[in-house]
C-alpha cells in the first residue's frame, strides 16, 4: 500500500485524494511543502505576464485557466525566493492534463472544436464516429497542461487535473 501525504486542509474538508485542491503555479513543490515554504509575497502573481495567477485561499498563489494559458515563461519561478517553486532538470513543470467532461457540446451532438483549435501541442484530437459528431480525445502524453483549451470552451467542459505521466514520457 502506497502512503500519500495530505494537508490538514484536505483532511478537514474530506478531500483525501486532493481532487479539490487549488492548482499551484508551474514548478510548485508538493502541496504540503509548497504551503510550508510559500510566504505569500505575491511576487509570482505580479510577475505572470498573462495574469494567470491570483491569490487563493490563505493568500497562496493559484492558477486560474479562465484568465488564460500558461506559456511556461518561468517568470513566476524566477521570483520565488523561498523555494516553493523549484525547477528540476528531469521534470516537466507540472503534472496537469486536460480532461473533457460530459458537458462537452460534441457529446450532445453539436459540432465544436474550440478546445482542439487552441491546442498548439495537438493533444486534443477529434475521433470520427459513424453517424455522430466527432468526439474529442486528449492524448495525455502530448498535453503540456498549459490550459489554452479551458477558456475557449463554451460549455466549460474542459478542466485541468493532475495526471502523473509514466517515467519514460518527457515533454
């Protein structure tokens, strides 16, 4: 059995799996360590050229993909003096990947490709189906987690979730 560290907030809110946790900036440490090291100086928030970061619960920075996408410019990383954001040579900025929910217009017979049109990595493809509108599929190995697909979705069907990639996959 694998043990997982959870934060006090996760425990008190009954979110043991961390499914409702805030999305932290790229290169953020594990949640409990991030919260311990981040002094909530807001320098990363101010440094983000896309306005993607905002102060969340407790004043800790969080990502809001409805504001835009992450270009992994490293501006937030360069401003973090406490080590809450740390780059590692062998790691991707984060393990976020797009997920398309049941409210997707294509699953209701409406042709919509807004998420795929915004995906520079071409991680979102549309699978043709006989007699049906093409359905979107996310290739998790190609998805960088930039979030460019979130804001343009008219049905708010695209969300970002943590999906650890196999060790042999690198972006």
